[in-house]
């Protein structure tokens, strides 16, 4: 009986619970919010703008030799102090004149040139009765200037002709500072108002083209170069063609440094010249000589003149251990004018050569 009562109670509770669930409203779940996309402004990325390189303005070439005269101090010790000290003696006897000859030969003037200079100086001193140090200094200055042949044309032929640029070949042995000098020559041309294209025809030395490009970039000049090991004549040809297309005044071609006893390499240098001349004649061939090599450099110079018809000499490193008399020896040996001299490592330390200014710098105004 009790079992029936319990079952009835459970059933009643179930019926009541079901009824309540029907009448009591269900609790709604809150709506899931819809996320709106976050508005983002476009991010501006600032790309650094490469600044245009600041071009250097080379120093004017006029008067450079005068400004750089202090660089000849080591040569002055031979000419200004050594020679003038001898000439200032109370008595100019045979022994003194022999010492003067030895001093000039030691200054790389050369035996033949020294004999002529001392002979003329001695004769003038005797005929004119010159005995003061100042008068003898003037006679010595005149004889040295005469030995440098001031009548030689030392100008550079760098102006365009018949719609094509002037072409300059720069040649020289390894170690003479040829590529650096080529860069400095470009600065000389730019300083004098000429537009320039450079040809990096030294394709055997990996750093040569980069070195030349650095020099050119400083003054806004263009460089034509080829891959390492390319045919130098081809690069030189392309450089001249680019110069014609660009309408520049001058094309300056740097060639590989060559040992003068390497016949094959010298023949190749001749090939460069012949290929370039398909565009027209080469206007200047400048031979770079290291002045510190002294008389040894003269044989190098002679071989180059036989191959490429050198028109002018550039003497570098005159500010070092060089002896100024080498300028006289080079000109007498080759019959070719010294047109430029290097008197330091600075970019504008290459100066047009002037015999009178050079001798004045060697003798020294206060010597």
C-alpha cells in the first residue's frame, strides 16, 4: 500500500514540474555580438632617398706649381743649398767646379747635361766677371731653365675636333702611380672646364676599375669599364664611342701597367692604340714615370716611346726622394716635354709644368 502511495507522489511531482516548465518563459541566451572590423589607417613606410653625391670642385690649375713649391724641399737641399753654397765660395777654382758637376750628377741631371750646364755657367762667370753669390745664382737659374727647353709645347691637346672628343691614352709601368695619376688628370681637365669620360682599360688588375671609378665619381665624370680580364682594346674602343655619343670634350683611357721587357704586353698596348684609332687619331699619349726611379726610368720611357708615340711625360712623386734634375734628364733623353708633375698625394697635387717656376722652386728664393 505504501508503495502505491510513493509512486503516486512521484507521478504528481512530475506532472506539476512539467506544467511549470510550460508556463514559465525560457531564459533567452544573450545574442553573440558581431565584431566589427577594426579600421586601420594604411601604414606609410618612409623609404630613405639616396642623397646625390656632393661633387668636389678641383683647385684651378693655374699657379698650382707655385702653391706646391714647398713640396720640393728635398730637391731644394741639393739645388738651393748644395749648389749655391758652392757658388758662394770666395774662390771658384777647378775643385769647386768639379764639386758642382758632382752635385748636379747626383741630382739626376745626367752626365751630358751636367757637362753642358757647368761649362756654360763657368764661361759666363769668367767672361762677365761674376763673383757674387747672387749673380751666380741668377746665372745658374738661367742655365737650368735653358736646359729644360722652355720653348717646348707643354699644353694638353684636350679639345674636341670634328664632332668627336679628344682622346688621351695614359701609359706606364707597374707601380708608377698610373691609375691614380689618371684620376688626377681627370681632375685637371675638369678644373679647366672640360667634360670627361674615363675608360678603365686596365682589366688585368681587379682594383683598377674601382679605383678609377672612385676618382671619377668625385667630379661627376663617367667611367666605361668591362668585366675583369676583358680585352683592354675593346674597353678603350667602347669608352671612346661613349664619349662620342655623350658629346664630351675628352676621353681619358687608363691602360694596364706594363713591364717594358714584356714584348707581348707592349704589343698589346700598341693594339689598344690601333683599335682606338678606328674612331679617329689619338690626340695625346701621356707616359707616367716615377721620378724616384731616377736614371733607371729612362730606359722604360724609351721603350714606351717606340711603341705608342708618347707626346708628353707625367713625372710623379717629385715630393718624395726624387731629385729634381730628373726632369732635365727625361727631356734630353726622350726629346719629349714634361707636361705635368706630381708633388704630393692630395687629389689636386698634380700641376702643369712650367720650367721657370720649377727652377725657382728648386733654387729657393731665400737660399
